[in-house]
C-alpha cells in the first residue's frame, strides 16, 4: 500500500491570515436557534460585514432556500459579492469551512477536516460538515482529509512555523477521543506546514464567560505578526475571566518561536460585559478579521471599543481598522472571525 504524502511533505503551507487573500468566504445566517428571540438584526450585521470586506476583496457567500433569497436582497447587488447555492446548518464558517493551503509551484489545496458542531453540542451539522467538499467543487481544487475533527477558530497561525492552540478544545474528548496530544499535534503540522504547536492551559481550565467552544483561541489571543501576539486581558479581578487570562499571560512568558525567541505580548482589553437575558456573552475584541488592507473589529457599545481599535491599528498600521457593532451578533456566541474564512493566494 502506497502512503500519500502529507501537504507539508508536498511543500504546502497554511498562510497567516494577514497574508494576501484571493477571497473571503461566509455562510449566511439563518438558524434562528442560534439567536433565540433576537435573530432579526443578524442578517443586517452580516450584510454590513460583507459590504465592508467587498471594498477590498471578493466575498463568496454560501446560502440556500430562504437564506439565499435574503442574501440576494441584501448584498446580491454589491460589487465583488458572489452567492453560491450551498446549504448550511449555521453561519460559523471559520469552524466548518475549509483551510486553504498554498504552494508556489502547484495549485491551491483545501483541507477538509471533520466537523461536529463543537463536540456535538448543536445537531444537526451534516450540511456544515459537507461545506469543504462543496467549496472544492465550486473552485475545482483538490482537497485533503486528515480524518480528525478540527475547527478553524481553535488554531492560530503565525505563518512562520508556529501554531497556538488550547488544551481545553483540542484535547476535549468530545472531539477526537481516540487521538493523543502527539497525534493531534502531528496532524496539525502535517497539514499546515508548521513545526511547532504551543499549547495553552490544562484541559480543565475552562473558558471565558459565555463561550461554548471549549476555549477557542480566537476568543483569547491572536498573532498579528510572526512575533507579536495580542492577548485578551482585564484588570478587573472580579471578572469571571480574570484567572484564565492571568494564567494565559503567565504562560506566554515561557513561549518561544522557532528561533528560541520570546513573543511580544500586547494586552487587548476585554469589553465591558455584554448581557442578554441574564446571560453574559463571549464578547472579545480578539475575534477580529484581517484581510487585504483592512481589519474588521467587533465593537460592543462600550468605552473599550476605541482602545481596542487603536491597539489593532498599531499592529496593522497599513490597514484600515473598521469597527462593526457585534452586540447583536454575539448572542449567537461568535463574532466576525468566527463568521469568516480567508482564501489565500
């Protein structure tokens, strides 16, 4: 039996999010169960999200049935927006969409991870799990299936051989209970072209208030360059996230890149608590999205909004920083990074 080469062995790599994009992919929102009692504002937020991205790069939107009709009405006329009749269960394409790999001398390659809606929490998820294959058909790209459950929001990539993940998510038995930490790490490196995986926390350390993803990294800390990490922080010792964030920042002091150099850690404030029906929602400025010439930052109608945008402007001085109100969107327990997936060049 001939073993297939891994993407890494074929010379592929997963570009960092701030590298050049061919397009952005979105899945149009339609699942009212994700925003019980507050769905009505969400499509308008998505429409604004798509319009802002389309100023800089192409936007591909997956939708079907009534959702496709609504997407056509709201953004079908917008230049650089393209609609595809593909059914989904929910809108969080960061987690159910493909990863796009590049190789200078070969066509792009798509990664088709398995997906089970954050550990089987929100069935059904069959349409979402089929999305990478549908996108591969649309683009005519080959796709590679590692055979593991993985969500894009659970892995942060510096584009220079280092990945950042949390143990609570990747080692949770609700994902890959038959796989060891070493096997998961090897699969990530084989796919992305990375050489090192940095693991935050212990499995039992928990998540930010309201987070249902088992501590996705894109709620906590993000690379903004090969050497810089913006990391959520609060000075409020009474905040339920304070112990977790304090532990994270302590761990960062010991992390090293491939050249054994420490990372620059920049504190990114948490917003004031965002509440809905007595629930604290997982509001985080770390859930920003970087594209060709722009950074879209979730805002939450509070004093920390401008501070967060200023910090990100310092990290991305050549990009336009665009704040979009995510106060309604985050009732679905995600924001703009969760709702987008970049297609590298």
